[in-house]
C-alpha cells in the first residue's frame, strides 16, 4: 500500500533531519510531506535536501487544520503522522502493510522511549509509554498514528480543536463504528536536547495525564491549552549592556546562556521560542533548532521588542515567559508553574536573591503594554511601580539563583554546567 507521511515542523531542524533520514531505507513509493508551521531555523533547508519531500506551508491556524489541508494533497492509501525526532524502527513499511491487510481502519505504533545516557531509565520510560497506551485505550500522541485514507475522509479528517486532535480523531473513528488498534511495531523517541532526566519524566507524565484526563472527561485540559499558547523569550546577556567581565566569568556566562537555550529547547509545552540578544550573543546562538532568533540587534530595543511581541500575538501567543540568560537552575517544572497557573495575576515574577532584578517574568497579553512602556528598563522596582500605577496585580514568587560573581561561575563548574576552571586551557 502507498503511504503518505506527514511531519509538522516548527523550528525543529535537527529533529526533522533525524526523522527524514530514518525513512530513507524504506521510503520506496511512499510520499513525505513536511508541514511547515513557520520555521525560521533552517528546517525548510533540511527538508529541501531531499527531492522526495514535499513542503506544505501552513503557518497560521490550528495544527489539526494544517494537517487536514496537507492531507488534501496526498495520494496514498494510508496516512501516517510523525513528529520531528521520532524514528520508526526498521520494518515499519512492511508492518503497515501487514497491519492494514486485516480489517482495521486505524492504528498506532508502540512509542518506545530511548535514552543513550541511561539505557535503564530509557527502558523504564518505554514501559511507562506502553502502560500509558493501555490505560488510555488509544494513542498517547500524534506521532505514530496511521489511518486508511477512506476512513480519514469519511470522518472529515481531524476536528479543528486547539489540542488533543489525535484523541478526538480516535474517538470519532470508534464512534462511527471503525476499528482502532495498536500496531505491533515501534517508533523510537528520545528526550529533546537539553532535557534532564527529571524533565523527561515530567514531560512523559504530563502527556499521559493530560491524555487520560481528556479520554475520561471528554473535555479539553485548559491548563495544557494555556501552556501551548505561551511564548518563551530568552534574553541574551548583551541585550541592554555588555559590561567588561573577566575572561572566565565571560566564558561561564556564555555557557549558562547556551545551557538555558537547550533547556528551553527541551520545554515542549511552549507554543513559540524566541532568542532576543545583542550582536555577540545572537552570533553565538546562531539558529538553534527550536528557536526563532531575532537578528535585528541594530534596531532600537523598545521598537524591537514591540515588533517581536506583536508578531508573537499574531502567531497566536497570548501569554509570555521572558527569561534572563543569567538565571540558573531553570527546570520544566518552574516554567510550567508560571505558565499554567490561573490565579488572577496578569504578571508573575521570579526575582534574583537580592530582590532587585527579575530573572523570569510571566505576562498576560493584556498587560504587555505596561511592560513595553518600560523601554528596556529591567529593574524589578521599576516594573513593580509600573504595575502599581496601572492598578494591575503583580505577584513575586520564589527567587532564582543568578550568575553574578566569579564564585558563581566556579559553582557552575562543580555543578557540571561548564567544563573548566579559571586558569585551565580552553
């Protein structure tokens, strides 16, 4: 059977490369569609490296709508959906043929977690994936979902919903009398670059919990949808000023910034990820997968930020997480706590230990003008006064460690975040 494969991408260059390469040995007559969601990190260049990949630009609207429109261009008897970074195990094409030679309408591959840094923990998460599938009674995600074209058309594709499009789809297949079964074959998944073990477990449990909640209540998880509409903006160390520092402190500062780049790359809940820095930090970051890099560092900061946040709102972001590059010990849990809590505060802040600067700032779109009116003045006191004058609620939470001194820089070495001590060769 001819299969049409769909891979939606949004700043997923490196992950997309892995998935496309894994398809080559068994691609045969199958067709592959890369559904671009507005990537600006080289993802489209990776797709263009393969003349058998068809690029479908769908920058606006819900993922479900974008996939439906891409499916309209397909000619395959089967439709297979994969997320960037997922790698079907060898034999996947024959497994699809064998599975759909039976009287089934749709199926889903076994998602198998891998972790090269710890095979034992990887196997444990793989077991958790399998148990999660059994508890949910259907796919635990979009990746690995396969369906006959005739079945897909009969239920008019994915329902245009903001999240859980794969579960809504599974429900509709079953409600219309169709069959949905597990495919006895695997798709390998790996934690995103920068994800710690705790983050990888946290992501897995969050996905399974949200999917189970939907299957049980047949309603959307408002918390999850709210996180998906949040944009994370990482500020580079030279955005406002580039003060002289020792060689070693400068090295530690740059390494911490790159560590936070990876940490936010691995934070899958965010709808958008943007790096905003000066010339030096922007050049150092370049175009990492998972980030939109703002290169307009010659533009006046206030205009640059106003333009960026306007673009993010057009793309569908209605809340914003702004992170200083010198913030230490960031975790997915910390970022989620800010972006998912609906407690009535339109502005929440994680300050530094001294309480004079904010390290992480969460903003609702309605108070964004208050922040932009500061024109780059990032002191905590100025921000608090602006919100007080605007009569808007302002919540200060637990402090976040900050890279401030040479002692802090040494601490990064002992915690494993940097590779060398002062005086040692680079």
